[in-house]
C-alpha cells in the first residue's frame, strides 16, 4: 500500500508547488492545460521506472517561471540606447529626448570595479547591452538618484541573465522574495559559472563594508 501511494504523493506535492508558484508570481492560482501537461510529464515515471523527484518538479517550475519572466514587459518607464556601462549592475541609457538616465539593476549586486571579478562582470554586462536599445521597468530611485529597475533587451531580462551566468549576486537584502533570481544564483553556484569558479568569492556588500572599515 505504501508503494502505491508514492506516485499520488508526488503528484499532490507537484500540484501544491505549482499553486504556490503561481500565487507568488501572479497573485492568483490557475490551472491551464499546458501547465498541467508539463508538470504531469515531469512527475510521470522515468525510463528506468523510478518516480521523478521533488527536486525535478521544482526545477520544472523554475524553468517555467524563467520563461514567463523573460517575456517582454510593455510598460517601460525608460527606453533608449545604452551609452555607458559603469559596472556589472549600473548602466546609463539615453532616451529619444537625449536625456540620460543612470539605471541601477534591481535585485542584483555585481562585484565592484576594484574587487576581484569586477572587470569581468562589467565586461559581461557591456557585452550584453552596450550600444543596444533597451527598455527599463522602473521601480523607484535609490539614495544616489539612480533609477532602480529591470532592464530588458527584447524579451531578455538582463538582470536575471547576469545572475544566471554567474556575473552577479542575487541582492537578497533588497529583493528577498525574488525566487527567479534565487533559483538562477543557485544554479550558477552549483555549476560554478562565472564568479562562482573563483576561490571564496566575496559578496560585494561584504567587500564594501571591509573597504569602509579598513580605511585609516
């Protein structure tokens, strides 16, 4: 009897996980047939006859969430050409009115320019967006007067792409509930992408604190 219950238990866990994911990302719970089909295929027995694990189901949810996040967001507060990349999380965008906006990528924190891996992080962001036309979903201003926002290049979420490639940290202090950034960082860590291939990478917030207290 216990063995026969396992497939149903996995299915129930999968359905609960999808419900929580949908509620967290959309504010509602829906069950489109396509979602049910994808989750069902994940939970069906594998070729060797074993059941899919809860980790597999979670990975599938993260993939679906990442696909959803990468869709273009039509209501851009700022749109224009990237004319400067200061570091791995700050760019300047020139709009059609020739007004320049400094953008701080929300939810991520890249190594500082003088920090180990700082230049590589900046070069990675520059390679993605320098000279390109982007859209920015503006979420507010920071204490330096920069616009906090999510940068999109077409359908690509650049904030997420930087973390997924291991060029920046998920800035959990300012975006504690961003599960897509959390999942992206976890995968980059596990596969030692980018800065995670470095020995003992130091989070930028810790590095800044060290520099502050090391000054005479």
